[in-house]
């Protein structure tokens, strides 16, 4: 099984996972699952296929369902194909009070997709953000491909979205 | 009072408890009921349903009784205002998303949620919003899902991880979107999967074969004994309108705990297959026809009577080890009373050569519960996970505690716990592989055994030395022989070598047990050389192998389907076809029987007869019939009684099955299980067989006539598939890697069968499933075979 996993995962991904594995006791390989999934998702255009999830499970010696649980629990992991750029608007309490819902409504209208969807051209994934992104002092804010943009206005949002290739 | 004991006060009563116990364990032990969904005595504590909240003095909020360790002087109130309000609130949350579909839910009437909602919930719902809906998953032919009803207690998830050893179900998604399922649609593969039906406190996981066929309160519950492996799991039959609607486990801590294997749970369906034999049938020159019992018995008197009278030694009697002790006892009493000593039940044996030295009955060598206490076990020639699921469960518990469990097999059977060592040996080399371990251990212990002649030419590998070292470690050890070991052509040599090994290691020597009543068949006298209780038989006779090989003038069969049940099916079919008279007592009719039999007498099976099974640990367990056999069929002991009368054999005129059981018990009284006397010493080991060999394993759901007819179980993977299982390397060597099909030749016969590549099968080995009548012509279950592309 681990042989098949070796074939499915890239050399680079395996190298990354091995580095994480070195940080944990040998009998707790599952500790590396989050790091492994993050790396594998990054290489695969932002989402995890069942094949990749299975490969990670085999590589770490975990039951497959345990990897599925992790992949479906964490909002930064995707189990369906998504757009190239990830856009998530924080809608938690501070941002909400500062007008996050209007920002979301504007983006949905501009991109023509609902939260959770991707544009048909595969350019942008409007992610459903589950948690506070911890930038309350700059709300409303959004995260675009791991970069924080604070004190959003409709114009700023337009500029940021238009800059995404 | 040890210093481990502390005192706590619950609802004003002072209770004794052990340090470290959870509160709910103490209240359960003292019959103080605390409501719960996620807590289960056999599973780890999850504390996620919060239903068991109770008030503990000095704690600021209610605490979950399942996850609160007791402390000396703790004061607990389970029915205080605070506790009741907490329970009521939890109940309200649990019901928010639970559908109100009790009227169409199979769990209705035996539902923990229903009961607790009644006892602890509000009488009206304040929830006005939409309820969430979860799509159902198809998780196989046995367990039905209605996941909208799930309350996320995770008992089924924990069961998979902790008991089944196969994590198949999980909780995917989060919060409102959390769902229990397999995520990727697939069938549950665990042989214990049906237990999630009992564990599920709501109607999310229910029995698929039982679905919508009865309401729980319409059925009556009756105790019974499971009819497949030798464990003798305790069960309850649930009966409605004279029909067994389902089977559930009954608690018996020393046997099956609270569990039941899928085979034992769902095999009742076989009672209602459409090939049941429902009337006596006879074959004359006009072919087969149904007749009344008198006509059938008259035919037996006419055809079998004279042969039995003039040449009793030319009659053979074979009874399946799934028959009850009463049936076995009467069967042998009838034949021996008529002067015939050719009686056997060992359908799957090929080697009978050590039978005179055999123990009174081969047994586990220890109690079932003792398996849990092992430090080390060596399993030879067997797949306990599929063949004796609940013995394997005990072994698994030992393994998780740190016991070293090892296997020697011609194929690597997937285990649900880590094995300390696994040795693969070609079927013809199994004896030598075990002998190698024996020699390594003797050398390690400087034992004189190492100089015995039969070990002279045995080579020792490092793998064998490692196993020997494990066996040499102090602690409780055992050497166990499985079903495959019993069927081998050199089984006697293997028994001897394995026994020597156990002796040398100071380990208990045991057999994992074949059928439900294998022990009862030995004890009841269904072997040629011994009568009931292991006493020497008044007249010795032929064993099953000799009867098939030599052919007999007449045969009496009881619950035997030789094409699927016998290790030499072709020989049996030939012998039966050539016999002048074959009388078969059976519950089903087969095409093969239509060809070889002359009289078919319909008998009841399983729930349809009073009976006793003796389990692999030597415990006799009886049950009463709960339904009538179909049509004209009658309980077997009654048929045998009349048959004895018909044939003029006296002493079989019992009025009740209980009387038969009493006589059988009397004959067996004082028998102590003992395996060590069993060994017939060898001077030389049999030569290892070289070249491509066939081995046969019997998948759990093809093991006997009843389970082969259980519809849902036949849709699982654990059934005889009629394929040639071999490794890629072996397939490549014989040029069948890509051919899809291959021609396998054995004993001058050839069959074209699909190829199933499986690297778990050892080198030069073709694994073919037994229990499949279609492959009967291929000859004995073991031996040299040829292979070529189709």
C-alpha cells in the first residue's frame, strides 16, 4: 500500500511530509496529517482528490476514513476542485459589525457565484470562512491566497479581485 | 475493604466504588439509572452526547457521569432539579434535528432516543425551524442507514476502531454539517459489522434484511445458540407469526460478551430459502416425487433395511458437524444398534491416520475468555478473523494489550491487529515450517527434542528463530491449530509437530474449532472408533475418507451437502452415485442430491428444533425450538426415532429431545477436555511437496448449508467466489497474469476459472474457495495442480 502511495505523492510532497514526520515520535505518524494534506493540496491546485487522501492515509499508516475526517473538518482543506485563487471574507462578529455582509454580497454579485462556489473560468474560489481570521482591528477584511487585506471598501475589493489572474 | 475502595453518595445512598471508576459505572453497578446515548460499557468514553449530566456537589455545573471519575466522599444527585433540567435541555438539543418518523422507523419500540425522550424530554417541541436532512449511504447488504436520524453519539465509529479493528465509519464535516458515514461509498467489510445495529441508540443504523418486516413489539423473544463457528454465541430469536424475523446477540460475558458475528446474526435467512425440502421425497423408476412419511419410511425399510440387516458393514453414515448433539447421538445409536460402525462427521478431513490417538474431542485448550490473558499465541493454518470472529476478537484484545500474536499460513490472511510475526509456508511445507520453529525453540532451550529423528533434516530460518524466541518468553502462551490445518493431507503430522511445539514452549495447545457442533460430534460418538463420551466403540468402522474412497452399498446422510461440505467432493459424489441406496436427511434439496439420493427426509434446522451444541471450550448449550419446520419437515431427532423403529433398531424411542440430551449427557459425563494425549509420534516428517499446489479455505459465508442460503450474506465479499487466487509472481510464471481466466487441472480433471490476483497468497500456491458445489469435480481440496492460460 505504501508503495502505491509513494507513486501517487510527488517526491517533493514526500520530502515535505518526511520533514514533518521527523518532528513527531515514530509511533505517532498521524500527527503529520495536517501538514501532509496542506502540502499535497498546494501541489494539486488547491484541492484534495480521494486518490490523494488515500495516498496520504497509506503513507502515514492511518485508516482512510480518519484522513477523510480531517480533510472535511478543516475549512482550509478542499475535497472538490476549486478556483485558482482563494478568496475568503471574514464574517465573524467584528467584521460583520463593520459591514462584511455587504462586502460578501458585492463579491457574490461581481463574480456571479455564491459563497462556497468557484467562477466558471476557474479563476476565483469564493470560500466559506468558518472562523474569525483574527484581524478584528482592520475589519472588514478578507484573505486572498494567504494574504490579508483589511479595511475593505467596494472599490478596494474590485481592485484586488481584478488583479487576480 | 482494600485501599482501592472508596465511598461515594448517590441520591442519598452510600455506595462502594473502586478508585478510577467512572461515576456511571458505579451507578450502573448499583442499579441507579442515568440516561445515556454515547456511553457503552464495551467502548471508550466519548462524553459527547451529554445526556448523562448529573449534579455533583461542589461542582459549579452538571457533570457527565460517563467521564467523571469517582472520588472519595463525592456527593452525587442524579434526579435533582439541576440534573433533571440539564438532561431535559440536552434532550431538547438532540431532538432538534431528529425526524419525527418513529411510525416508519424500524427502531421504534426499542429505541433509546424514544425511551429517553419519553422519560426525560418535554412533551412539546419548541423548535420551529427546518430540520437538517442527511442523505443515506449504501454501506453494504447488512446494515441499513437512515442518517437523518443520527444523533452523533459515535458509538459505531468507536466500535470500528476499538472492537472491529477496522475503522470504516467516521464523522466527516463539522458542526451542522457533520455526518457519520464512510465518505466514499463502500460496503463495510468487518465480519462484526452487524453489531453497530445493536449499538446505534436510534434508528440510523438498522438491519437491512429485517427492514420493514415487523414492528418490534409484535415479536416474541426466545433464547438460542448460534449455529456456525464453534464459539456457541448466545442469541435471541425474534419471532413473529411462526417465523424467525431476526437474530440478535444475548449477553454472555464468558462466550460472546455482547457481540455477534455477522454470519451468526444474518444466517437465519437461510431458513426461508426457496430450496427448502418441505416433504419426504422418493425416487423410483418414474423419477422423484413427494410422498407422505409412511411411504418414505416404507421405502427406507425396503431399500436400506435388507442391506443394513445382511451387511451392516457396507453401510456408511455421515452427519454434518452442524447437527445437534441429540441428532448426532441418535444417528450413531441407530447405526451402531444396527451393527454398523461406519460413522463420521469429519467431512473436511483428508488425513485420519492419527485418529486412534486423538483426544476425546479437540478443544480450544483454554477457556474463551482466557484467550484475552495470553502473552503469546502462534496460530497455525487458520484465519480466525473470518472463521471464528469472536475468538479473534479475544486474541485482538490480547494483542492490543501487548500480546505477541503470530501466524504460520500458506497465505497471508489480513488481520485486524498487528501481528508480531507472520511466516508464509507452502501448504506442503507447513509441517516443516512448524518443525523449524520447534527445532529453533529446542536449540534455544537446549532441549533434547532437538536430537529427535524427525527434526534431523529440518532447516531453521531466521524467521523461525524469531518466532521461537517469542514463544520462549515467560508468560501465558498458546499454540492454536485452525481450520486449514485440520483439512491438510498431512494434518496428523502437523498436529503432532504443533503439539510438540506447544509442549516445549509450555504453552496451551488448542484447536480453533470448525463447526458449531464439532466438539459435540466427537463427544456424541460420530467417529468410527469411539462411541459417545469417547469410549471405545463396540465395533470399529471406516472413517469418512475410507467410506468415500472405497464406496459403500448404502449411505445415510444427515445435513450433508457433499459437493460443498466435503474435502474430497468428487470422491463423495462418485461413491454416492454408485451406492444402491442413499437416504439423506436434510433441510434443503440440491441438484446433486436429486442425482445420488433415493430417499429424502425433510428435517428442521437451527430454530426449528430443540437442540444442544457443545462449543469449542467444551460447554454444552441447549435451546428450544421456536418455530415449526416448514411443510412436512420434522425435527431431526423425531425423524431419527421413527427411522430407528422402521429399521428395527431398539433403544431409540425417546419421547422428547430432552431425554435424548439426558442420555447423551450421561454418556459424556466425566469427560475432561484434554488435547495433549493426542499426538501420534512421528519418526520422520512427510517429505515437502514441491510444485504448484492447491489450497482451500472456506469463506465464512459459504461454510455450511444454512449460511450458503442466507441471501444478504451471499452479497458480501466473504463467500466462495469460484476464482483462482494466486500471486502476481505465480501468475506470471504460469503465463496467466493477463489472461483473465486459466485452466486448472487436478487429478485428471480440469476447469476454466477466473483468475483473481492476490499477493497475499504464497508462492506456487493456488487458493480456491471451498463450500462451492460447482467446483466439486476438481477433486480434493489440497494437492498438486496444473495451471495454463485459458
